[in-house]
């Protein structure tokens, strides 16, 4: 596991948790400098995505390592956590397990999918090859680039950056990450005293995700944005600016 601390060390402490098959440098790269201007950032790369030879084990083992870091370095309490996509599952586990305390849990347009073991295994068999199949194949690479550009409004540089990120990690780590996320459940109607839960709702994902956010958490603070899943991180300034403004508003809320 990699924990890099940076930014405004006089500001509130916020942990950044990247999504599927990503390191924080790629996942949060477009907004990292601006977040660092205001916040003391703890930037995480999980086992298997940290440049080591380790393989990503499972969601709970990694959650325990995140908890251990917060307990050891911050006496078990930090101001906030921002999870991108799968990273939001870690935010949910940190809140639900209550081994550490977050004042603010910020969920970046997650799907929060949950499945039984067979369905999760089948999905991982289908999805993981899609994330890695373009490696060494220029035609598949170009097709993937065009899909990323069309669906997420990425430019060529950003699309290439994400493809390079997917390609550099071992398929076994990606498979374990994807599979164990699906079988690691959240309770319903989670409420922790003095923790405020915030959701960045990308409305182009669909209403079922909005209902899911309300199912798992009691009285969440939900902000709606006209965008695709996590488009604020790779779709340009028109998406990033309003979400960054909302994050500042989240972090300033009393708990």
C-alpha cells in the first residue's frame, strides 16, 4: 500500500481513494493540484496498484490497511474521504465499520453494485478483459480510445492516460478488485453520529443509482450533476469546476 501526503498541511485532512484499475495519480490527476491548494491530502494506491509486486487481495483487507494508517497517524479520526467510483466502496466501509471516524464521506458517483459470488465471478470474467484487451493491439486500442472520447468526452491525451493506467496493472489485481467489490456489502440505512455523507450524483447514470444512495445511507446529502459516471475527473473544466465547488461546500458543513 502506498500513502502519499501532500498539499496544504494547515488545511483539513482528506484521504483520496481511487477507482477500479487506477492509481491516484491517474484517477485524480486533473484535480489533484486544486484539491492540494486547500486540503492536506492523503493519496492512496492499493496493493497491486502501488508499483509493488503485490496482488490486490480483497476489499476488506485493504480497508483494514487504510484504517490502520488512520489509527496510527491520526489517532483514528480525519476530516474527510473522497472515493472515486470503487473508491467510494472504501468510504462506505470506513463509515460502516466505525473503526475510524470521518467527519465527511464523499462518494464520487458510485454504482455501489452488490452481487452474489457466482454473479460477481461471471461479471469479472466479462468486464476485466475489456479493461485489458487492448494491450499490444493497436486496433483495439484505437477502438477503446474512441469509446472513451465519445462516452466521457475525453480528449486523446486523457484517453491514452487512462488506457496506460489500465494496461500497467496485473489482470489478477484488477480481477480481485472488481470481484471482491461486488461481494463486499454495505448495510442499509447506515447512520454514524457526527459523520455527514455526501453523494456526487451523475444523473446520466440513471435514477436507480440515486435510489441506491438513499437505500444504503440515512439522510445523505446528494448533489445532482448533468454528467456521466465520474466525468468531473476526465471530462474537462465544465464538469470539474462545479463538483470541486460542491466538495468545498461539503467539507465546510457542520457535523
